[in-house]
C-alpha cells in the first residue's frame, strides 16, 4: 500500500504549538505559520489547531474564511492578483481579467489544472495612480495592458519551469 500523496504531515506543526501554547490570541499567528508550512490550510490542519488550542473548529473556520490572507484550497506555484477597484476597473481591469481567462485558461479564484498559476481579484492595491494594476508573485506592475500582462505571466512561469529543468539536469549556473 503506497502512501497517500495528499497526506499532510501534521508533525510539522508541533514546534508551532510549542511556541504558542498557552498564549492568548495565538490563533491568527498559528494559522499564519500553518499556512506558511503547507501553502494553504487543509481541513486536517484546522482540526488539529482546534484540538491543540482548544478552540471550536467553527470559530477557526470563521477566522480563516474572514481574512483574505488565508486559503482553504491549494494555490498555484505562481500567484497573479488583478486589481478591480474603481480606478483599475475604469482604466481597464475587465480587459485584464478577460485576457487571463481566455488566454491562460483560468478564471479568477481558480488555479490552472497544472497547478502553476492561481488568479485572484482584489479590490484595491492602494496604487490607484498606476491603474490598472497587476501583481505577479509579489511584483507590482502598473498601467497594465492585456498583451503585456500575458507576456509577463508566461515569462514568469516559463522562467520557473526552465530553471527547475536546469536544476534537475545539473545545469544550474551555480
């Protein structure tokens, strides 16, 4: 019997619980550390946190779904955030969203089938003077146009794939 590829190593959380055990207000930092470890908050992790912190699972779920920083589903290796706040919407965000859906094959809030890219809509990045704004893997790009967006995303994903293949074949420049 082979191990479950979706199995979650819950032992990774033990140092987190040790650091926060008995501290009031530990839920959010524990959720943040758990998400940093797993990339998202799987149900098994939420259950364990509930038991360890003695907080009802319903409250933990409520906190995890209230704050946009937490993810209950696995995200792609690359994250594209498109602003659709008022300024960005007026300056062309709908065209960026359409380009992402049509050319990249991923709707907002979803991840590509290959797990490479997640697209999210946010409603203000605080960069209204640069509208419309896109953030790819934490890098902000302003006055974005659909063709430029698609090139940047494909280049970023392609560069990551090429680097991974080089490392796998021992061709890394180090």
